[in-house]
């Protein structure tokens, strides 16, 4: 039987956020984890990032399903039921003052002697925190962002939302060092995704995104865009995108829970189309914002 969520140790502060750690809500400065936690020694864990608009969670069940899939893939038993996850996340949201929030949650295999073998007794560490969620800047909506292409040198289980993100960190930092906002990754001549995002292009007025598989993360925002396109009867294909198709695309987007839908208007120094977010981006973005408005009024 799973341990119920405890809220008896709630603390409050006007200046410091409250976080969740192993069933308790504490001030951030009071949250401590052992240096022998396998998340620290091995990066042995998974995570999720869930937006909330006016404190209403964005596609929570989809995020919890992906979390469960990631936990199953690395052989950690889910420490909470779906109902317990929802209750604890909602409590965390209400314990913090922001209306729009980005909830980060992480599950590791827990504390154990440093040994590559799984510990005999499983006792996962569960941590959650929330930060203010900023709206996409008006400049980004007008001008889009720049990106570069880089070799996808990550492992071959990118569908697991692992906390072991060093390869992604290095790829994104290389993009930032070269004046770009994102890296679009190439493997064997095909684009997979961004260093911290999913990928869409528009070609011949048809929206294209790489199919789900082990080489990319199954994005929640990605799936919503697919649903919107299908509902609006917009041409959509889930198929591989070659490097040539990427560079010759009418439009390029990168998507994530925090980026939402960012139009890439400059790729490897080349201007895409007229250098502004295109008509397909505007149409999908309008529908996406409409979906968010339904959350705000629910």
C-alpha cells in the first residue's frame, strides 16, 4: 500500500518557494538529499515538466503517463498513484503564489551505496518544485529564433525522459555559444529533435514531424499540435525529415512545454522564408493559445 501524501509540515514564506520532497512540503532551503542518492551519483532517475496556467495543469494525465513509461523503462516502480500525483502537484501549486507555473518533478532510484547494480531494496526519492512560467516574448512572436544543426551524439533511448542530460546540455550550450537559441540534431542524415524540444517543419504546405521512437522524446506539446492539425484538417505527416528537407523547409518550429511553439527563422545562418514566423505557425499558435484559454477558465 502506497504511503499517503503528508501535508502536516507545510511551511510558508513570502520570499522563498515551497517544494515537495518525499511526502513533505518544505521551504526550498530546507530540502536536502543524501549525496549517496543514485540520482546524484549515477543520474539514475527520470523527470517531467508540467505547465500550469492560472494554476490549472496542462494535460496532466499525458504527463503522468509519460512519467510512468519512463519509470517502467528504467525499472523503477512508480512511487505514487495517479491520484496521489495529482493531489501532491495541486497542493504544491497552491502553496506557491504564481498563477502560471512550471512544475518540475523528479524520481530517482533513491539512496544506496555507490554500486552499478540496482540496490536490493527500492526506496525512490521524489522531488518537485515550481517556478514562474513566462509567456513567450513578443519579439519571439514577431522575429522567431535562430538555430544551428549539430550531430546527435546522444544515447539511443531518447524516449526515456532521463535526468542524465549532459549530452543535451553540451549540445544546447554549443548552440548558445554560437549565438543560436536551439540546436536541431541530425543522426544519419535525418533530423530527430532539438536539444530541448521536438521538431516540426512545413513543406509543400504540409506539417511534418518525425515519428515517435527511441531516438526522440514523445512530447506532450508535440502531441497537442498533432491533435490540433487533425481537428482543423491541416495536412500532417509523421515521417522522417532529411537534412535537405530541413534546410529547404517553408517553416521550421521547435516545441516544448516551456517553449510552446517557437518558430525558427534562421538556421545555420540562413534566413528561413522571409525571416518571420510563417502563416502555418500563426494558425497553429492561435489554436494553441485557444487551448490555453480553456484551461484558464476551467
